[in-house]
DNA sequence: CCGACGTCCTGCTAGC
DNA sequence: TGCTAGCAGGACGTCG
C-alpha cells in the first residue's frame, strides 16, 4: 500500500521535481546518523563517508544534469544519481522500510531521508570538498540545456558523425536529456533521430536547441513523467505522460499528421518518431563522376 | 581518438 | 494457469 512500483525514468525534469520537493524537508536539517544496507550500489558507501556527514547540516539542495547534490555545511557534498529506479523519500522512522532501501539518513527533525533503488543503477557518493565535486561534475557533464549557447551546440553537432539521438543522450554535450525527452525534443524540432550530427544545418540546430529547452520547461511545469500511479511516500505523480507526442506511443497515430508512430532501436535505446513529421533524408549522393 | 556495443540489475509482461 | 525469455535504460567500461 505505501508504495507500488512506478516507472519514472528520472531525467532532468523528474530530478528537478525531486530536488524541489525535498528542499524544504532537508535544508537546515542535521544528519544525526547513517544506516547502510547490505547490497552494493554502483559506488559502495564507505565508512569514512559516515564520519564526514554525521553531525553536518544540509546547507542546500540542487541539481546538475540528472545528478542531485546535497551541500553540507562542512564544504562536503553528497552526489546522487537515481539511475532508473532510484527514489529519495523523507519518512518518519516508524514507517516500514521498503525492500531495496540502501541508505537511511536520520535527521534531527526526527524524519529519515531514505534512498531506495530496485535495480541499483543509481548511486550515492560523498565528495570531501567542492573542488572534488566540481571536478567530478565537470568530467561527466556538459552545460545545462539553458546554458548551452547556439554556437557551442552547433559546433558539437558539426564535430560528430553520430546520429542526433545519440548526441542528445550524451551528457558531455548537453546535460540532463534522457531517452524520453530526446525523442520528444526531436519530434518537436521535426528532425529525424537518425540524422547525423554533422549533416545538421544551423537552422535545424537552433530548432533542436529551442525544442530541448521548451520540452524540458513544459515537463518541469508538469512535474515530470510518471508511467504508473504513484501512491504514498511524499511524491505526487507527474503529469507529462499525457503530453508525450511520440515516446511510448509506438503504432499509435501522430497527433500532428495521423501517421503511425514508429519504434526503432538507435544508440542502443528504444526510439520513437513520426516518419512523416520527422522525415529522414539520406545523405545526398554526390553525382556520379562519369 | 571516436563511436559502437556490452554490462549491470530486477520487476513486469508477452507468449507459449 | 504457469513458467520463462525478453525488455526497460544511465553511466561506464571495453573493443575495434
């Protein structure tokens, strides 16, 4: 009853929603103890991290790409990724601990911050200094979509032969876009997922950049995408699933033109598109010489 | 160097 | 009805 398995696929809008929801519950609260589960996460929790975080106050909560950053008052930071099924909840200590709960931070408010992750694609780690945190983030992430300049974006596209879908999923180029919003942004820009980066015109690049920002803005306003009713915890369901144009709509009718939405596999991921609205023009063959 | 692909992990579901 | 193979995917490692 308290929780049923729901698919959220946390991308930027979902992570932003989590951060906003957790902020009032965590900021200025003190971590009084840490309890660690027996299953290993991607980055196993180290005992010395417990020493560094206990007694520390949460100074701020923020997001970078799909990463959650919890700033502590000793200039150290918790850096967390939800992966596919990672969930943070704030619950009273007497609340039943669900299966797959890997970390429990007890706060001086009396509540507990809990990290649960069924598939363990997620991670929670500790960075001892902001320098370490910044180095870590810089090695993983390109700019936030809103900070990505048209020039830099076009240069990134022109520099690669990968298809647009793969480029959108590359966190080094633009941070925060995952499989759902990559497909949605490509549809909004009327560009074929298969189109090669370097075949993209400046006009198309700008269309796509604006589409990314617009789709993410709308998804954040809707509190993200949820694929199943979410019950319990402190999270409300997102609403963007109703606004999806292509993702999860394979073989349904395109709302724009009525054509059938296609599903294919690209960059190792399921990829949804409308072949009519997002026509793929093969590379023009040079006219044969002779 | 770059890009493609495999790996991790488990719950759900389609299909026999 | 019951079982199982296949699918879902973000980050990262490996291979060509």
